[in-house]
């Protein structure tokens, strides 16, 4: 955050969530989905079939996941008292508003305004388009607005084309549109990006797939980094395979004891990328893997698959900081241990792709990553994550809320865990001045929110 106005907006936004009772409404919606007899009967029938089980389950579950993600987005928008729109700051220029338009199907629209609410420009999908088109604003500044755009034939299809689009923030004119696939028909997912306003370059980061594989169906092969100029020309590109480069560095980061007990294939979800003043890159993420849940298995067996829960779960492991030098060489994979977080999946979702599962986990707020603070000179960074609010071993009492921080300066990394003594129903964490975080505590009985700074 750059000023007090932005801080006030963030606080009011979170207070609106509490005032409109979004948490309880989400819980009721999840319960209705989990206990839907027709849905559960369909899942049970598909699991007994011999062919195309995974495809049929995905086709059945994607609409429900999309509906839940849409509900989450709508509640975000509702808390800003705007209908199907959201806004992003453009520095001294003003702001850009994103909304949805009704084409023959569904489209998107962006409109920029100055600080006196005069419209500066607009940009969006073709009103005559026969495709569903969705956009996410990945980055916005006084110079550029960066979009991730998806185009698909229908809501149920798993096939789609994705693009990176860059706009001039002053005029709204499209600077480039780059398809997220290569000449070998390998698809890329765009997880995060960084605009370098000084060099007029953009850095893209995501996952890559085998030629012919689909993002919503198949397992990615690893992580890629791509640097583009403003003509959309590729300046540099690098891939890091899960089974080769990443696995090797990860193994080197483990102690001998940890390596012996390290079982199961680990995947990585990237939350944030940071470009240093010298052109190096830090990617911050969390490890996760799909595991069998004893509780889910028991519930499935006892109810004959009608409990609305899966026998599978996602186990979220440690925080990860990946270091890449300015030549795009992978130089370090630093694993920070934390308590495991296990997320029981809804019935059938365990058979979906990693992209769908992690989208579900992120939308439900079950990752432990909170945010990354960056100093103005880009010389030091602090990653904040929760670790965690559960019962202590051998005790019936709840542990204190623990906040983990990873302070990065140069090649040095300092890890701390700070207890947050709180009996609040919900605790939130937000960026604050250097060396501190802002903690919000919600007490539903009195509908009261308290805020204070905590030194880390």
C-alpha cells in the first residue's frame, strides 16, 4: 500500500465482508452442495463406470466449482458496493474499472477514469464475439495495465485459449496480445507477472505442459519464466522441470534425516514473484500433494459414497522460496518447514486436475501464504504466512495463532515465528510499516473488529 487512502479502502472492504455475513453464507452454500443427493448419486454412478471416469467427473464438477468461485468473486464485489465490477489504481492517472458485458455469450469490459470520474478510455471483448471471454487484471500502474484473458466455447468445456494482453494505461490502446502456447502446441498457464516500467519489459511466470495436454485436465511438467519486450518479442525463456532441475535442488535443500522421511510427489503452487534491483527473481510458493484422508475414507465407506466428501485430501506442506538469477538460471530452492495443513476435498474433486484443485483451495482461503512486503529500493523482502491455529500436541487447548515471516536480503534468509495471542473468531493479516504487520480480529458475538500492529 502506498498511502492512507488505500489502507482505509482495504479496511472498509474487510469490514463490509463481516457486515454482510459473507462467511456464514459461504458455509451454508458449501453444506447445500455437499448434501445434494442428485449430485452425489451422479458421482457414485460415474465411479462405477469403466471408461472416461475422470472426464465425466470433471464435466460434472467444473460447473459447481465455477459457481463457487463466481459466488466468492460476487461477495468481493458486493463488499465494494459495486455490481460485477472491481477497480484498480493507476497512480496519479486515476483508476481502471473491470466489469462484465453481455455479448452473444459473456464478455468483459475495462473503463479508465481520472480522479474526477471522467472516463478516459474503455477496452473489452468484441460485442459480437461468439465465445465466452473472461479477464483478470494481473497488474496496473501509471504506465501499463496487464491482463490475463481466457476464451472458450462454453462453460462446460475444458478446452480454452489463454492470452496475455498489455494495455497503455494512458490511452487504453493494446500494446501486445501474446497467446499462452508455443510453436510445439505446448500450453502455458499464467500464474503471476511483474512489469519492469524502467526497462519496458514484462516477466511472466507459470507452469508449462506437454504438447497436446490441457491445462484443466493434465499435470504440468514444471515452471517457466518468460521475459518479453513491448513488441511481444521474447527476450529470454527458461523451463524448470519438476522431475529434473527442481527435484534436484529440492533434494539438496533437505537434511539427511528429512530426505529419508520425504515421501510422495510434491507439487508447488506459486503465490508471488519478485524481481530484484539487479534483475534476479524470487518466486514464493507452497508445496502440496494429494493424499488419502482416513476421515474421508471412513465417511465414504460408512455412507456408501453419499456424504459429499472425498476419500482424498490436499496436504499443504512447507513454504518455498525459489531463487533465479538474472540469466534465468535456477540457483536455489529453499524449503521452510511449517505445520501441515490438510484440506478434505468435496466428493469427486480429488479426481480433477491440479489446476482445478488448487483453484478450489485458493478460493476457499486454505493456503497459508498471506502476502509479501517489498522495500522501496527492492533490496529486501518479507514473506508472511500463517503457521497455524490448532491444538498443541498433548493438549486439549488451542495453540496461539502463529505468524511465520521469511526475511530475504541478498542471499541471506531469516525465518521467524511470532505468536499472536488472540481469542477472536477470525484473524486477518495485512501489510503495514517496515518490521510490522497489521492484525485484524473479528468477534462475531459483538460484530466487532479490532486492529493493531504486531512486530515481526
